C-alpha cells in the first residue's frame, strides 16, 4: 500500500469559535474535500496540484457538518446545520 502525504496549511478559516470539521478523500486520493460547521462552504483541494487555490462550493445557508463521497467518487453529498442535504457531481 502506497501512502501519500499532503501538506495542508489551512483547510478552512474559522471565526475563532469551536467548530466541527469534515474531511473526505476521493477514491484515487487525488482530491481532498473539507468543510466546517462554522462556514456554509465546502473546499475541494487538488492533491496533484497543491499550489492551486481550492475550488469552493457555496450552496448552504449555514455551516456544513457532514460530507460523503459515493463509492466510485462521482457524487459528493453534504449536510448542513440549515437542515439541507446537497448533492454534487464530483470532482
């Protein structure tokens, strides 16, 4: 098993208050998805191009508390404090 590492200096900026964070890797470990309950956004980091700015999804009205990728990594689901679940084509 080959293990890859990624230096991630700042996944999400918080407001200073405690927050619940979600992290998910895709099937090929080429994308890292992060979210925080203190923000209504989701960040998609490209592991192969770490210098690139993460792609940001902003479809919730409140903090994101859950992330899940489908088994084949073609669909991303997110859940929020605003009681909504969003589905996205991935990546």
